[in-house]
């Protein structure tokens, strides 16, 4: 079993929300960026079974921008709106110091993700898991994927606009890309099809 700690700045985690309701066009659909305090990876070199554990301080979750047809627009929210969104995030959505995440799988092309929020825990399948191939160029290998979690199952109450005219959709998309320390993945590795 090989254990490595991924250095800060080598992992990107993105959270995307969707608006629902009669006046959803008036609401922001957001992209949030989360930076892990630390991320530990374990890999069984014989079977390629893996596990990753990360802790995300709530006060490090940043509002990157709004979504427009799947494209992130940094200028879609101003400074005051960002501050208010982060305030409500800490007070109403994640009223605790951190969110803990654990992912594991039989090989780098399949796995599950467990999210432990202050008020609830949920385990979901990982989708579109992909990893880099041979790294003869000297670049760090990487692994990426995404998952969809339910806010309700994490114990997060429905987030509504004034008079309930719009709300944040229950399904939230999490995506990630982690640049791994050299030597973690076998040099001759190829991408496993997702779900295989």
C-alpha cells in the first residue's frame, strides 16, 4: 500500500448549483471552488484499489462566479453578493468548521464518494472517472471525476428566495481534478473506462 499526501494547490474541487422555481431566471446559478486543507491518497500497487480522504474548511469555499449555459462567468456576482453568499453558506448551509470527503474504488476508473457535512452524510457513485496515461514527459499524473449529491440527504434545508419564488435545486454537482505526486500511478497505466 502506497500512501501520499497531495500538496496544497494540486487539487481543484468545483461545486455547481442550479436554480428551480417559477422565477428561477432571477436567481444565481453558482460555481463554488473548494480548497482542501489536506488530501491523503492510498493506492494498492498490486490491485490498484484506492482511497482518498480530504478535509475542506468551510471558510475556504469561494464563490467563483455564476453559470450561463454551463459557462462560468466570474463577473456574474459582485463583491457584496459574494460576501452575502458566503455568510449564508456558513450560517445556513454548512454551519460547521469543515466538510469531510472520502472516495474509494477497486481501480482508478470506478469508485464512490462519501460526503460528511455538519448535518448529514451521503455516499454516491463517482462518474466520468478518468486518469492520465504514461507520464514520460515528467508531468504529474492526474485523476478527475464528478458526482451528484442531494442537499436534503446532507441535512441541508431547502434554500429559497423571497416568497419562495425560486430555490436552489436539491441536486448539486461536484467535480474534481487532482494532480498526484509522481510515482503514485504505474507509468504504463492507461485510462480505465468509467464503471468498469
